[in-house]
C-alpha cells in the first residue's frame, strides 16, 4: 500500500514536468522560422531615449507586438513570423514615428534605428517606403524565394524542393528532395524545416536523411535555403537547411486556383 502511494506521488510530480518539457520543446522548435527586429531610438542630438513604446503590427492579421526601449535606448522584438509590418514609435515630448512596408522574411533578424523629432505625440512623421531590410544580426548565407517569385517561377512538376538548385553552390542529384550537394557538403544531409518542425527522418546506421513531407507549391509562403553560419537554434544538420513557412490566413479573404 505504501509503495502504491509513493508511486502515485511520483506520477503526480512526473506528469506536470513531462508536460512542461513538451511545451518548452515545442516553443524551441517554433523559433526556427521566426525572426526578430531590434534598433536604437535617439533624439535629434543623438542621445538615446529609454522607456519608448515600440509597437510592431502585422498588417495582414492586425496583430501587435510591443516592446519598451531599455536604458541604452534599444528595443528588441522576437519571435516574429514572416510578414509585412508597420512600426510605430511614441513617447511623450516627441512626434510619433510611423514606418510602413517593413517586410521580414523567414528567420530574418534585422534592425531599424529611429531618430525621434521634438513635438507633440499627436503629430506624426510617417515613412512610407525605403530600402529592403538586411539581416544585420547574423551572418547566415543562402537563397530566399518569396511568394511573388513562387507565382511566376517555372517549376517542372511543381516540386517545391527544386528551388534549392537556384541557390549558388547547389548541385541537384535527383532522388529525394534533399539529395543535393551544397557548397561541397555531403548529399542527402540537408535538414528540411516546415513551419518550425523538421520533416526529415534520419535512417540509423546509414548517414542518410529522407524527407517525409513535401508541401504543395501553393501552400508555401516563403522558401529559404540557409547554407552557412545559421544560428544555433537550427540544429541536427551541419550542412544546409531548407526553411519554409506555409501560407496563413489574414483579415481579408484570399485564395488561389490552379
């Protein structure tokens, strides 16, 4: 009877720990296709401004991501899904700064510094265009294909993984989707990630990975091939990563036909 009671107590403790571990593991995997935005907010003299409210809005879904600048005027917004965003920066004593058409790609970590102008918060300075964002927070290299190019790119057989051969240094060998040589790496060693989860199966005692899932061309929002210097959150492969994110809904109805 005492043994059964002890076993029951252990199970009551173990189950919550197991559930917590699964949640944390899912969260960790979910970062592999998300990006981040950081920057420094300054006044006209170049001095940093702490305590500034920074709001990044996903334009299609109308979802807000908020942050406050720290003591050195820096803000960081993490876990951002690839999308088009609108940046709003506001603090008492300065005009509200708004910047539109900020496009974050798959696993892109970029920065935007903001120089505030003295005035009332009811006054607005709006930036409607600008150069494309660069991934200034890491040294990853590779090839990125967004939806606009996916619509026009002639793919024989509409195989999404054929896009890998459009990247410099990639030679296709046929066979499985990840059976290609990238920058001299061994073939069939590339990991394929869809919406943050790996879709490859490692075959024991063979050194070969095979893909278990190939999404339809119409399902894919962005396709990114990461060849070198990708961050530690992307593991399991020392070679090349195919990182994809599927299309999701927005506040407006849309669809495709083929």
